[in-house]
C-alpha cells in the first residue's frame, strides 16, 4: 500500500491521510496508470466512521492527459445523471501537484465488477433509459443541440464535439472529417481516401441523416430526432456486470449491468449502435429488448444503412493496423507436440447445452466463463512448474483425507519432505517441523481436487496444425506457425476443445495467426480444404469469435494476448463480423431449437421451458454437480469456485465407446514354417 498523493486527498476531502491508502494491485489499463483508494472518513452525520473506496486513473501525457480526463469526467457524469448506477460518478480531476503539473488524475466511484444472478437492470434496460432521456439544454441557446461541452477521446483520437443544430452537420464534420484529418496528420494525405470521405459526408450523410428526413416516415409524419446522451465507445470491453461500492449511496449497491470508459456526446441514439454492431458481443436478445424501449427511428427501412454509416466513425486507432508491433512480436519457441489427438466429425456437445446448464444455475454467463478461465489458468500455471514427487504427495494426501485416514497424512508429508533431501538429512514424522501448516501441500491438494472435477474431455489440434502448416508451405521456423501453435494452447481457455474437431481448431489457429501478424494465408481463409478435413466456414468462424472474445476480455491470462496491443484483436474482428453478417453465418453452429430426444407434450410448456427443465433434471457432462455427485441446492447457486462442471461417467463411457473405433488395431496371426 502506498500513501495517497496530497492532491487526491484534498480533491476527495479525505481528512486523515493516515486512514487512506492507495493500491495498484490487480488493476491496469492500456492507456493510463490505475489504482484504488481505501479511506476511512466521518459519516454524513458525524456520528461514526465509514469506509469509502475510489478508483483513480493517472497519466503523464501532459496536455493530452488533461483533455482526456476532463472529457471522461464530463462523460461519466452525463451518463450517471441520466441513469444513476449505470456507471461510476466522476468525483474529481486535475493535475497531480507532486509531478509539477506534468501528470493528471481522474478520481471516480469504485466499480466492483462481477456478481451473478439475474437481479438488477439489464444493459438493454439501462441503455434504453439513457437513450430515452433528452440531453440537457444548451445554456447559451436554451435549445437541445448535438455536441458536447468539452472534447472527448475515443482511444487516443480527439473528438472536438463542437455544437451543431443539425445532426447531419455534426456527424459529417465532428466525426467523419475530424477522423480523416487526424489520420492525415499521422499517416500522410491520401487523395482517394479524402475523396471517399468527403463524398460520403456531402452526399450520403444528408440523404440518410438530413434534418427533414431522419425521424419521418414515408408519408412525412414524424417529429425529427432529439439529442440524447450516448456512451460513445460502447463495445463489449466497456460493459460488464457489477455494482458501485463504498460511495455512501445505498441505491448504488445493487448489482446490474454497467458501463465505463465513455466518450460521450449528445447524439442520435442509433449512433451508439455503430460500434456495438461493428465489434460484436451483443446478441439478438439484447437488441430485441433494447428496441422495445427505443424503437428504430423512422424511416425504419433505412435502419441498417444508418448503422453501417455510423460504423465509419470508429477512429483509426481501432481501425488501423499496428504492423510494426506485429512484425516485431517475439514469441517463445513452442513446447513439444501433445502426443494424443482425436478427430471425429461431430462435436461432443452443443453450445446450446452449455448455455442451458448455465441458465439452470441462474448465473451470469460471462461470470461462468470467467470462472472456467480462472480454473484453466490456475491448473495450467501449476502444471508448468509441478514436480512429480509433489504431485504424488498431493495425490496421496488428498486420498488419505477422502478415505478418512488422517493419521497417514503426516507420514505422507514427511515422505515428500525427505525426497528432497539426502538420506543423511532425513527426519521422522514426529519432527516438530510438521506441526506447521504445509501451505505448498495444501495448495497442491486443491489442485488435485480441482483437476479431478474439471472437464478435460478435449481434443488436441497441435498435430493437425503442424500438418496444415507444412501443407501451406510454412516451415517450423515460420512466425505464423509459431504464433498459431501458441494460439492452440490458448484454445483450452475456451469451450472450443469440447465443441470443435481438431481440424476446425487447426484451421482457426492458422487463420488467426496470419491475421494478427498481417501475413494472411489466402487458401486458409478461403477454406479450399475444408471439405477434405470435414470442417466448414461456420465452425471455423465460431471458433475464431470464441478466441477473439477471450483475447478481448482476458488478454493478460493468455499466452499470445500480451504480445499484441488490445486494439489489434478488435481490428481483426471487424472484417470477420462483416463477413459473418454478409454470409448470414450463425454465432454458434451447433445450436438446435429442440431437444435431441423430444417428447410429446400437451402444449402447456414452451420449448424453451422444456429445454431448461431438461437441463436441470438430467445429468449431462456439463451439468454442475457437487463433489459427491449431487446437484447443488438452490442456496448454492452462484457460489464461487474455479471448477463448476463435473464429468458424467455414464456419458463419458458412452463417448469412449463411440470414439474407440478410431483407435482399433487390427491384428492377424500367421503360422511361419521353419
């Protein structure tokens, strides 16, 4: 814990510096330094003391940091004023006096991310309320105008946000032309690009967003559009589930869907949907619920065209390629190929089955995926430094507890201890050293319990990946092959290895590596060999999106993620989103609308209700169960734990029998004459 700078103590009105501390553990950002402040302050009535928590960003980028934090300060408070609890309130911003004015800070309420259950308002409800609340009046004109009181930053791209009476004028000048000029300053002038942008601003924008057109139906009926507060940079990485804590306001303690890192302005509500649809992460369920609150603007038939037009405003920092960073990426040599792999034509499970099991538990899907990632990462990290005698000792230690023979535990720990010493230094089980808790053994015991319940029924695509790399002319020293192999390791942090075939995963790893390094393999992306390897573009695209969501939300927990900037994965996703939309590819390939063994009903229950009932009533490989095989009670729903899915032995035996035909060894006997 570090002391809180005096500038922040004064800004947050913390009276006693000795009762405040600053921590940066577990926090971080790609653009700024971040930290959390805990402080004990007098209550409002002065009768007692209470703990407060604050979130702090700092940056030493001088003038840019000053403008960026001022813009975020105003953006957060504009959203929080319209929809309290939807984002943390900004409390203060300014220079850090300790840095002679070179560094600046932004202090906000503390947002505690995570939390299960279905209580609290959804993202669709809160965003719908935000987009249904008219923007405040311009104090100079007493009218609602399009713009914002201060400049904001979308990434590192400055947005001036000058006020306009016309939405078409604002979008053309403050977004399209501004981004073009920023691009020209950084990358040089491109005549063809400028011509395209100017023609779009002068022709397409007035046609779709003109004041006498937008907000009116075919017959000319309507009232135009009203400016509302928008987040301005709402992709899936800036939305989560959580609650504001330590603010002193009880209403903010409710868990719900929240947003952060805004780049707000007063705009047309559909402007928000451009980034949301471009980067993905928001399904049809969200948009259906959202549009029940905020209907599509007239003319409705031009809705898709407007959203595509709004996608053009994404700044170059999200759209440009970071070729230098990719070309200089240094990836360690891959480990040896895993000796086992399975190739079958169909997946073990449907994605729908996973979602039904999660729904039956009543927990947040994002949290459930996070818990699986936590479990895989923890097991994988231990595996890299695990010694066999430690593993053996932990297994025996766990077994003696299960068998209720605790007297043996001291002897087991003693034996493990002596294995690491020469015979002359061996000690006996009654030595006082064993009175102290062996944290290492207890940690390994947890590993055994986690691993014994974890669903390891996965395929291993590494051998197929090497074959494909050679087939497409890549050597073992190729950077694409190297990165693809590392990506194949990160696959185990997703559900892909229990959904997809080895060939599907191999094609995915090669394609994603090529796209990340900007060394794309045309034959791989076109799928000329899909039929030969019994896969399809739909399955490869599903796996690509699974990986990109992993790298977007949990980059630091992966092998490849830290070697690329966060925006690189967003850049890769944009054309894939457009391809999926153009070809009508589903997000999940193996998704069925009915149970695989449907039963006749009298129509009293819907198909979805029956599916959820079946997920809760019948054990399945991904049905959460307790260690003794029992399903969790209602009171245990949403409990913490890295391992949530246990193996169903009956289904595993059936699966083993099905796969065994791929490993049959035909033997014949011959009589040899001597």
